[in-house]
C-alpha cells in the first residue's frame, strides 16, 4: 500500500481531479452535440433546452470545485446581475423536487450588479433551496424573494416544511451538524463561509410551523 503522505495525497487529488474533469468534458461535449442536433432538426422544446442548460451549468460548477481542490482557484469573483443569477440558481435547484409536489414562487423585484463568483453564489442558493425541499414531506411551497435596496441585494428563501427545533437553530451553521440520515452537515457551513468571504451574510430569519426563512444579504455594486 502507498504511504499516506501529504505529497501522495496531493498527487492523488490531482490525478482523481484530472480523470473527473475528462469525463465532465465528455458530458459537456455531448450536451453541446444534443443542443446542436435539436436546433438542426428544428426541435423546439423548452423543457429539454432548460434541462440541457442546467446540466451544462452543473458541469461547470463541478469543474470549479475541482479547481478549488487543486488550489488553483484564487479570487474568481466577477460582476454579475443579481436577478439573472438568482433565476438561474432556482432553475437548477428545481431538479431536487423529484416526486414531491412543490410550488415555486420566485419574485425578484428589481436588480443590481453584485460581485461574486457566479458558480459559488449559485451553489449557495441551491444548497438553501435543497434544504427547503428536503424539509417538505410531500407537498409544499418554496419562495424565493429578492430585492435591492439601500446598497444591498437581499434574498430570502423560505419553505413551509418541518421546522428546525428551537434548541437546534444555533447549531445549523456548524460544520458536520445534520439531522438527516444521509446528510453531511456541510451545506450551510460552506454557504455561510463563502458569503462572509464576499462581505455578504447568511442568517436564519425564523423557523416556525408555517415558515422557515433564510436571508442572504450582499452589497450591490454601483
Ligand atoms: N430549510 C430547512 N428546514 C428545516 N431544517 C433545515 C433547513 N435548512 C437546514 N436545516 C437543518 O440544518 C441542518 C444542516 O443543514 P446543512 O445543509 O448544513 O446540512 P445537511 O442538509 O444536513 O447535509 P448536506 O451537507 O448534504 O447539505 C440540516 O440537517 C437540518 O437539520
Ligand atoms: Mg443541506
């Protein structure tokens, strides 16, 4: 067996990342081929186009995470449009609905530029929506409401599923805290850490029988 030194570990990370990236590019290439063929054949299907866009975006996000693993990714923040980025995230997160009957309300009242790494910001929103979907048993509603005011872009994400017990509410951002059988307790911790690194914040506004609400608050850019 190979000795578990830091050097071997780094090498293994690079090799595994390399292999995963190869297969990501195959998936991406075939997604492009599918898009081209649909266009060539004159097939107009919004649901298929949306699914292909979501697959491509997810592949990109996995790629970004792999770069992080290799520590090649420094500051990748860019000027992004708040509304567009949130709408894109909600489309991606809808994939977690599976068999549940979930109504999505998405209202972004106005927009502004924000300075974030698009893929990481999208991942934060997806993590929070995914938690919301997981808290809903069979039927429920997810609301994503955004507004820019006073130099801040404020996004609230709520659901009407099973609430977080009062005595657990201050533990949910702790790395490894989970109440799920297959959870890793990393989602919220990663979101909070990333948002705070961008001068933004993430907080639980409330969690009660009728509503659990999270709020992201980040500075808008002139
Ligand atoms: N919207 C929500 N409704 C109810 N409970 C929630 C909600 N969001 C988070 N929680 C609670 O906070 C815990 C931590 O969430 P977090 O996303 O960090 O980890 P996780 O969902 O358990 O696992 P994963 O790492 O896969 O995301 C959850 O296990 C759950 O108990
Ligand atoms: Mg989670």
